[in-house]
């Protein structure tokens, strides 16, 4: 039984990494990544031994993050795929792990911003010009940030604190 629990838990980091890589290389996070995270949550919650109230708090955290993501999208701060990934990851975090997840995501977003600014600086431009198309796109002045990378980083760092992980390994 524990092998099944661990296997289902591994779906989360795998899909978070896929979302980050897709965002990094194409500035898009396919809907199937977020939908697969939501769909995989159900069996993972069932076999994790998490209490029903805890699962309800996971749903509330996911909904709250969806509203937050929609607001951030409406303000033009993140893309739509980023908002959906944020909500799907928050669903897996639950309460209270959603708070460190959001903090780690914000810190990773700051680090990502500095990294992209460094990439776009004049002294790195010759190196970027010879790189793959996705690196050249990242290096373009005034381009967007692939914030899905920060969301995935925050999710991976906070994942050990998530309710479902605590139910299996705690």
C-alpha cells in the first residue's frame, strides 16, 4: 500500500517540473498539466490517509489560490497558465502548507527576476545570442518572466510540508 501512496505522491513533483520546463522553454503551461495535477489529487488524497477535514482545507487552499491567480492574471502580473498552476499546486499543499508554498514561490520569483535581468544584461548578450531559441527569447529586453518556474520551485520546496505527504510519511 505504501508503494502506491508514494507513487501517487511522485505525480506532483513530476508534473510541477514539467510545467516549469514548458513555461521556461515556451512561455506556456499546457492546461493538461494543471488538470492532471487536480485529477491526481483525488486518488492521492484517498490513499494518503488524510482526514476529510484536511482534504476540505486542501480544496479551500486551491480555490483561494485560483482566486489569487485570477486577480494576478487580471492585473497582468502573471499568465493564465501560471494562475492555474498556482491553484493546482496549492490544492496539493493544503492548510497550513500553502503559506510556506506562497512564500517560497515569491522568493523564487525574486530570484528568477534577478536571473533573467542578469541574462538580459549587456555582458551576457553575446552568450545568449548563440544559445537555443528559448534562451534567446528569455534574453530579449522587455520580455515576460516564466513565472511557472518560480511556482514549481516554491511547490517543490514546500511539498514535504503538504498534508498528503504528512499523511503518508508523517
